[in-house]
C-alpha cells in the first residue's frame, strides 16, 4: 500500500452508527443545556428533583440551601451537556472519516 493513499485515523463506528450517535448527541446537548438553564433559574417544577437531606416534617429549609442545590444540579446538567458535545465532535469526525472516498 503506497503511503500516498494512507489516511490517518481509524474508523471506530460505521456510517449508520455515527449518524445515530450524532443525532443522540445533538439531542443530549440541547436537552441538558435547557434543563440546566431551568435548574439555574430555580424552576419550581424541578423542586422534587433536587436532593435535600431528610429532615423532620415541620422543619423548613433555608432559601440558601435550596438555591445551592438548584445551582449544583444546573452545573451537573451543563457538565453532562459538555460531555455530549465532546461525543458529538468525536462522532462528527467519524462521520467525516466514513464519507471520504478511498480513491
């Protein structure tokens, strides 16, 4: 095999799998980015999703503690969205590698 026909890199997944993973990654970035935004804005409908320590039924939570938990969840969503973005870049590279002609 002549060196002029050598292409750097290797295929990790085929064209169909890379297209599917690209679609899922785009959806993950969008969904987790928006979910993180809603956690950051302290959306009340997401209150059951924050983990608060078990306290007595009559004890009230301080606002600062609740806001800190919402912010923590927002950060976690944005980190997950960033990981999906990294996956999107890797799968996009694989898709480009699969669509290049050999000749």
